[in-house]
C-alpha cells in the first residue's frame, strides 16, 4: 500500500502550486495556512499518513470546522469552503500524480456560501464623501485625488497605492501623461491632459495588468495634487516613483488610504460603515444602473469571471424594485 506522510504531501502540493501554477505570494500564504490547519487536525486524530485519509475523514474535518470542535474556531461558511477547497485540491493533485491510491475528496460537501450583496453608496452619499475628502493643504489635495480616482476608475485600494506616476496615461492609453517622474512636478501640457481625464495602467490580482479610464473630476483632482502637493511631499523623502505619497515622501500604504476614506465619511456625516472597497462597489453599481453592460464592467473591475460581476446586477435590480414599490400607485 502506498504511504505518504502529511508533511511530504503538503510540501509536494505547495511546490506544485508555487512553481507550475505560479500563484501569487498572498495566495500561497493562504494555502499554507489552510494546509497547516488541516495537518494539525490530522495530528489530533492520530493520522500521519495521507493514505489513511478517506472521504469520511474529510467530511469530519469540514464538520469540525463548522462546529468548533477540537482546537478549531468556528469559521464562516466562505472560509470553510475555501479551506475545504484547498485540502480537496491537494488530495486530487496527489491522486492524479499517483502518490495516493484513492481520492479522498470525492463527494465532499461544504456549507453553501451565502450571497452577500456589495454595499454600494447612493450617488448623493458618494458626492458628499468626495466633497469632504480634503482641503487645500498638500495632504488634503492628495486625499481628494485618491478618493476621486478610486470612484472614477473602480480600482482597488491596493491597486491605487501601488500606482506609479508613469501609470497615468494619455488619451487612448498611449504614453505617460505626467511628463515627469521626480520632484519637479508636471508641465502645463501634462496638467491639461490630466484635467481632461485619461487612463490608468493597473496591476491587479495575480499580476494581471489592465488599462482603465478615469474622468475629468478625477483628472482635475490629480492635476491639483501633482502640481500643488506632491512635489513638496516627495522633496522630504528619498525620492519615489509612487503616485500617492505620505507627508514624508514615502509611498502611501493601504492602511493609510483606509483611514483617509473613513475620515472623509465621518466628515460627510455618513453613518453606515464605509470600507476600502465601498467606492469600488459604488463604481460598479452606478455604472450598471446607468446602462453599462456587465461585460464592460467586468473588464473595468478586472474580474476573471463575469459571474463575479453579475452580483452587482442584483444590487441594481433591488434598487429598481424599491423605487417601484415606493412610487407606483398600484405596486402594493
């Protein structure tokens, strides 16, 4: 009978997904955490050979995750589904490589992942948020540019924080719109080009690159920041190509960007929770409500599957129904 230690099987699978599938480091870290949890559970069951794992064993593992058995904390259905998928994927790989004689993941059931509708802001709340984004000081100009760009492009906060100056592109995505990448700022021609709106070169999940447009509101805010704020901020640091920087000239972190959004929401009097993804959700929902097709929004958001994007159509449908029930005399 074939034998394969738990540690050896996990190591073989992790090398496979890292080298042959080229997973990003964040994804690899998630795989390691999931498989470490699985290894600890197997050890608690007295199992040190993956050949001993049967379909019933994996079912018990998933049940324990859901019911807070053993050393595990109870997990949300989405986390259980992800962890089970990782473990099942490892067993499938080891079976297909003939390192295990049977496939233990066959027939494994996981909790149904609840559909969570994205929490988009109403247009008037977005306008209030942007109006309270910042003042005329350098940090205020940066904050306004950041939030205008997030809503104007649908970029993730992490994507915005990794943008460099030369990721701002001219009309049609051709060429660098900044005209400069150091402390001197931008020239007048580049300033006018930015104010008209343009394109961003965004590095998304899995290092996938896409080019997305942004409008004149974001363009004017960017131009004001690049002319009147960024040069003095960068001069305090060691120099960086980063588009968004802090007061000392270093690249803006995701955590700092989150605080910018939260502070703007508080000043605007928005009582509901506003997260770093709120402007991205609002961007997609408002586009669909305005008549954009799902495929276009998929490309703008950088979703690999249109199924991910289609959840926003439910948001707009719910809004339409709410307005209908409120306004139509014979709706109820």
